[in-house]
C-alpha cells in the first residue's frame, strides 16, 4: 500500500511504498525546463582556441531530466505552431541525438542529413563554404518526398552555414521546410539571418 507525505522544505510529495521512500516527479512549467536545461550546459573558455567559449551539451545528454526538458520544449513549440509535420531531419551529427526522440513524440519518421560519403545509395548533395574551406552535405534521394513537411534539428546555430546548406538540400528535394530547431543559438553571429525565410527556434541563447 502506498501513502504520500510532504516533508518540510521538500519540493515534491514523497511516496512511501513497502518501507521505501521515493520522490514523485514534479511537473515543470516552461521556465523551469529552460532553467534545468541552461543549468546543465557547461562553458569551457578558450576552447578549442583562445577567445572561443565552448558550450558543452554533454551534461544535457547525461541528465535524463535535462534531456527530457529539451525534447518537451521542442515538442511544445512544434505543437503550438504546426498542425501537421511529416518528418524530422537531423544534421550530422548532434542532430541525430535529439531528432529521433522528438520524432517519436509525434509518431513520425526521422531522416539523416550527413557529411559527404556517409550515406549509401543515390544521394542529393550540396556544398557550402566554411572558414577553412568547403564542405558537403548529403541526403538520400528517397528520404523525403516532394511536398512533405519537414522540421530540421541540430544542437547549435553559430554562423548558420551548415543549417542554410541543409535547407538548400531539402529545397532541392521539394520539401516544405517548416522550421529549424536548435538547442543553442549564438545570437551575435547572426546565423538566423542566413536561414531566412525559415524560422529558427532556439531553446537557449548566448551572445
């Protein structure tokens, strides 16, 4: 038989079952989830080179509450803005971490946008410029049907080059791009400007 009680200073009810005490989950609002997520991101100054502050999301992946909060926040945004979504497309490689979990929430498919040479079979590719040269992204030609409504997801938006290239790639497949989702946006780099007219939704913003 289970009973419950609230102890002084306890943020949640305590469930007592067969002599064991466990905490029942607390339902968090949007602000709470953002706070949990922000608290999980670590900063490493001067990495990978002097003057750069690296935002490390690996603690988000390690913490079930933080990871769940990120998927919850993405899901809420999409449900509030788009009545129909056919596919989630994840960017190589950290988009692969968040995209499948988000797609499962909607009961839809997940597709890969990968670096050149990583996908078998016929592919569509696009090249784009980086500070140190050029790169290419690819998608399998049968991954997206013309007219399908697609949401793109990645972990970080900086200068926007990779995200813009992924949008171009999906345009070539005649997809209907609804939005671009990222965990972190470095707003001072104005990457969202490069992706217009597609909306960018970021959970955390830093200068």
